[in-house]
């Protein structure tokens, strides 16, 4: 499955989770390649913020001698959450709103399992 199709597959799959407000796929160059966000959420801004957060965290992690970061979670005290997941070629950003820890863990599992379920064997252009 080509990368753009995988992005839309992920958007459609993750967006079905009841706690999700929206999703954005942002390339390592900062360009948003796909998004499924409400009108009041600026996908371009979310994409750039996520890329900055991820890049900085990855650099700190590297300097500490750690391996590649797969996922970063940022939560506010009122329940807004941003989950940044590295797809290896782009970042998948999930925005959610739920204060329950159990919901966050369920959503993180849902994202990880959805990424693992993406068929990539037929993609020769990766």
C-alpha cells in the first residue's frame, strides 16, 4: 500500500476512537500530507508544533545515548492530549480529550495496533 493510502487508512482508523478529536500526518519536512481535524483546529500549526516537539525530544534522547523515539505523549491538566507517533517517514499526531488514564492507554494501544496492521508488503516505493 503506497504511503498516502497508508496515511488515510490510519486517519480513518484512529479517528473512529471515541476520545479522538482529530489526526494529522506531518512529514519530517513540516508539510502536512493528510489530516482529519475539525474546522477549529489548524492542522498546519499542529503539524509544525509536533515536529518541533518531536525533533527536540529525539535530539535530547540521542545525546543521552538512547535509541529512536517511537511515541511522545503530552497531556494537559484538563485532559487535552497530543500523541506524536513516528511512522519512520512522517509523524502521526493524534489529538484527544479525555481525563481518564485508562482511555489514554487504550488510545495508545489502538494507535500502535493500527500502525502494525497496515499492509506494506506490496509497497515497492516506500
